[in-house]
C-alpha cells in the first residue's frame, strides 16, 4: 500500500474506476453477444436492430478509452459483414 497521501487517493480512485470500466466492458460484451446470437439464429432483422443498438455503445467505449479504437472498428466491421452475408 502507498505511504504518500496523494498515492493513497490515487489507489482508491483506481479501484473505483476499474470497477466502473469492468461494468462498462461487460455491458459492451453483452451488446455484442446479442448481435452474435441473432446472427447465429439467422434472423437478419433482429441482428440488424441489435447491431444498430451496439454500434453507439462500441463507439462510446472506444472514445472513453475502455477499448482501443481499432478493436472497436474491428468489432463493427466483422459484425456488419456477418449481417450482410446472411441470406
């Protein structure tokens, strides 16, 4: 544990922010999983709706630095391609 008061405060802030980031990342994974499940089920309309709901969340996480911007672009690109490939 840190000895300096400012370092102690920083350690407390890191714990809080880590918990917040983990919950945000979890909700992002859930949004992506909804799209993947809809694609696997073969329902293009539900997949498109889930993709439209997930896209702003993916972008928001990238803007906040919770995930890398290239990872966000990769997720969006792959999900969109899977939806386009559906019959």
